[in-house]
């Protein structure tokens, strides 16, 4: 059989499409309100974006014509505004609390506490294992210590844990070291 003429094929195709669309009509009618709502929402959001772009361009142009003043509220303080004395840390009864990670939460009882802390530090420094000096452990942050743990032996880790418990007893450091010892021992 030969092919039908172009016009006949076009009419048959249009009739089949009309029939298919008629069958889909109940579903299409149900979805039509949602389609209209989403199209309207899209147009509104696009308009808002265009308005925001115009406002940004206007702000930029106005800043070029009228440069902004460097105004800062009296109550606002920033790190660069602090003097070197203020940057050391919080003050409690005229003395800085700068020891340990939780120094902000430490309550000092006066001279006795300072004497105990300096005695503990002196004792810990005198009995510090070699690994403490090798790593410069006292100056490490928790993240820096975590990065170095993979290269240490179990004996070094245990020495660091014993030193931490005797010197500063910082809970996050103790937990990190104890967990690493457990993982290294399991291997």
C-alpha cells in the first residue's frame, strides 16, 4: 500500500491528537488550577527578583554619589576596636582567666586556686613526657591535636593522656585521646 497524501495524514494525526486530549481532559481539568497557580507564583517570584536587582543597582549608584558614613552604634564592639589589654580574655575580680579551654566558666577562689594551678603546672612540666615537648602539646588546639594523632603510637597516646589528666584535665582533650587509644589498640 502506498502512502496517503500529506493532507490526509495531517487530518488523521489531528483527529488522533484531539481524541487523546479528549480522553486526558478529566485529569487535565483537575490539574489546571494547580498549573495556573504555579505559573502565577513563578511570574510573581520573577518580578520580585527583577525588582531586587533594580534596588541593588540603585543602591550601588547612590553609594557612588553619596558615600556611606562609617557609623557604629555606641554599644557595638568589634575585635579590631579592642585594645591589647582587652583582647586577653574575660576578667574576674580584676584578674584574667586565660587557662584552659573552659576559662570562661572557671570560678577562682583567689590566691589558693592560683597557687594550686601554678604548682600543678610546675609539677606537670617537670614530669612532662618527651612527646609533650616534641609536639609542643600545651600550645595545640583540639583540631591541631586531632590532626597529629594518626602518627602517634599507643604508648605516646597514653603518655599524652596521663599528662593531660595531671596538667589541665580538659575533658575534650581527654575524650579525644582516650577514643584514639581505644581505636589504635583495637587494630
